[in-house]
């Protein structure tokens, strides 16, 4: 496993060098961090599966990573992408409010107004479409163009429907 520290001296030098050539992402944030991770993953040529987790998971356990990797690592399943989710609570109650109170009702309302649509059905099939945990095989990483801004979780989802039907959601 390789941890990339995007604000560390090595990565800041790399970002500066790429920016001077007009190759670096223009905006800082999760999208650019994922862009660098994917670049490292592909350039190293060492991995077969790339997994990404949000850094704000307070109750992180190693089995979360195992559950995210297993559907892709097991060759009998044939999956190319896995989107994770988990039940989020704290002392104040339920978390994941944006998905529960906005995204899911919005997707379902759009389906009612616009009629059945494969893309809307696909997005609605994820329990937490905004979950930042996902894994994908190297072939999928190679062909992916990611958004650099806040819309990473929703922005990458259409790319998977274009390239593969081998998608699973892991709890």
C-alpha cells in the first residue's frame, strides 16, 4: 500500500512542475488528490485494483478496505467497480443527510417527472450515491476522466455506465 501525502514536499514539488507545463489540475481538493493517486497508480504499474476511502471516517476498520477490494479481487465475480457504503451515525443521530434528504428524493422525483431512465435508475441503485469509497480495476482507471471539483462521487458514476456493467455495491 502506498499513501500519497498531497500537501507534503514531494507532491508539492511535483504539482509545481506539472503546473509549469500546464498539466496539473487547476483546483485543489478531493478531485485533484484522486487525480494524483490515479496517476501514481498507473505510472507505477504495480497494482491491479485502486481503492479510495474518505479521510473523515472516524470509525475506520481494516475490514472496510477488505470489503471494498474483495468483489474485484475474487476472479469468479468479474466486477470492475465497487462503490462502498456504511451506516453513518454519531451522538447527534444519523449522518448522510444530503443523500437521504436531497439526492435520493431528487433522483426519484426526476424519474417520476422524466420517466424511466437507465442513468437515473443506475444512480438511484446506490444506497449512498455520495459515498466517497470506491474501488476499480486498472483498466477502468486507465479510461476514467474524473471531475476535479466537489462532484467526484456523482461525476465518476456515469463513466462506469459507459464502460462497464460490472458494478457492485459493498457494505
